[in-house]
C-alpha cells in the first residue's frame, strides 16, 4: 500500500482550490456591491473569463456554456444558436484568443457603472500579432456580475 503523498501534486491542487475560492470571492456580490465598481483584479477576472469562455465557444462550436454564463436578460434574448451565428466570423477566420490569458488587459476607458446599473469595461489585449478589442457590459444577475453585452473585435495585424 502506497501512502506516499505527492507533495507537488498536493501543492498544485491547493493552489488551484485557492484560485477557485478567490474567483468566487471576487465575483460574489454582497449587498450594495452592484453600486461599486469592482477593483482591478476583479475586473481582469470578469474580462478574461468572459472572453475565454467566448473563445472556447468559438473554437469548439458549442455556445451552450457561454449562453449559461450570460446575464438573464441576454440569455432570454439570444439562444446558443443565435450566439453562434453572431460570432460566426471568428470561427470562419479561425481566430483563437486563448493567448489573452497570459496578457494584461489595457483599459481604454475607466471602468464605470452607468445609470442602468451596468458595469462597463472597455479596452484591449495585444498578444503576438493579434489585438483583441472589447467592450463588455455586465449586469448583476443571479448574485454575480454576468455579461449583458459582448462586443469583441480581433485584428490579426495587431492594430
């Protein structure tokens, strides 16, 4: 019987669990949180998780998970098939934005909450020769900030 504990595997597991807890804490919305702009780290988490979930949908052709993560008003307006149609150009051009996971977002406007209570995040990522520009709107939905609008452009020439 092997009782040896693989310390490196345990450390990876502990770090992974700590990361998942940190994300849950950052995205959970205590009472009144929708009135405050999230801090820079929480903004980065919102931006990257939204864009990487979109990227997974584009690469796999399965928009079901993206649809489930949207704010309720957007889910009710657009089904997975309609989302797939909306981002068909990305799939047709084989655009893969996965590299943004290792790059910092560059804000083009200060994050703000508008008069509708919607969090507005605007900016871009420059990775390799790809510039990914985003305008993301988040709505408090089901206890967390969820995407209400995803406007994304990817230019292969980097500008």
